[in-house]
C-alpha cells in the first residue's frame, strides 16, 4: 500500500504563533527526539484523545508529503498502536496546505480530507 499524500500534525496555537515570521515550523521534539510527530488521517482521533484531550488552543496542519522538504519516515509507535509518520527536519510552511482550528468536527467527519 502506498503512503498517503497527506499527513497531519497537531500543534498548540502558541507554538504556531511564535513562528509566524519563519518559513519553517519546528518543535523541541526535533532537537530532543530527532523528528516531529505527525499522524495519518485515521490516527487523528486517537492522537487528539491521548495527547490533547484537555486542550482547546490547538491546530491541525494538513501537510502535502510531496511538498515536504524534510525526510519522512513511518515508524512503529512504542505502544504498538501502528506506524506513524515522522518528519526528520522542520516542516516547511509551503507544504502545509490547510490549517484546521478547534473544534474539529468538520475535519473528523469529512471524507474528502
């Protein structure tokens, strides 16, 4: 099965706002773990529930993998819940084709995304 053309990254609004003038988006996880966590579309609900249940100031970036300048590798999660896409470098903003804001009802029920 081919890798999806779109992946998703969940961010805090403050992380996004602090990099408004940059052509790239990055996080501390890139320095600490060597990559930026992303999800396939079907992984979004579980990721939101597990890591962002108490947050409302979050965004979801839809990333076109064909435009992503950094290496993208799918790796198994430590809890065995599947393979997740990891960007091994900053996310160039030109690869972000859509940004969804909380609440995400339209995103999660859409079949076109």
